[in-house]
C-alpha cells in the first residue's frame, strides 16, 4: 500500500469493511459506497469519499479527484491521524466498547449479578473466545 494513492472498493454488497480502516491507518484516502460499509463514520472528511456503486462515472470522478488532490488529501488525513481521529478504531477502544456492551447485556439478563470484570478473560482474545471464557467463568461461579 505504500505506493498507492487511495483505496477503492466499489462492491455493491459490502458490510463494515476493515480494509478501509486499515487503509486509513496506512495513510490512504478511501473511496467507499454510500449507504454501506463505513458510510456515516467519516462524513465531511476530505479523505473519505462516498460514491454510488451503481454510477461508474461517480467512482471514476472520485478517483480522478483523489489523484489530482493527492498531497492535500493525504495531508488532511495525516493531520486527522495525529489528532487521534482513528482512536475509536484502536484495540483498547474496541475492547472498551465490547466490554460495555457485554456488561450491559449481562446486567439486563441478570440485574442481581455482580459486575463481572471481563478484562482478564478477554486479554489478547478474540470476541468469540472472550464470550466463551466469560460464559464458563459465570457458570463456574454459579
């Protein structure tokens, strides 16, 4: 990706795509689909351009724009990175959101249950293995 100008993925059926986040971490502007993928996360930012997947001319125009404005766009992305723009996509931030959601789920299922500290169970584990560890931990305490 070091020599790339931008990341373009014009697939019509794209879920939240980590390749766009990886591109931003790598300093690449992104061209993504309106109404899909990362739409809504980077509104108004010059290095994240939403296009209509059914409009090849719009995709081509976005690509021409990024090529023509590469230095300015990548400069804006670099400043945004330095200001912490990607912090919400860091491992600690994702872990915190996951922890909060899991705690809320546990408390709504069993409000009398004491707060379970899942951090030791989740450390360096994927969400699935974390949830599995938590399930076994709660069952062992019951």
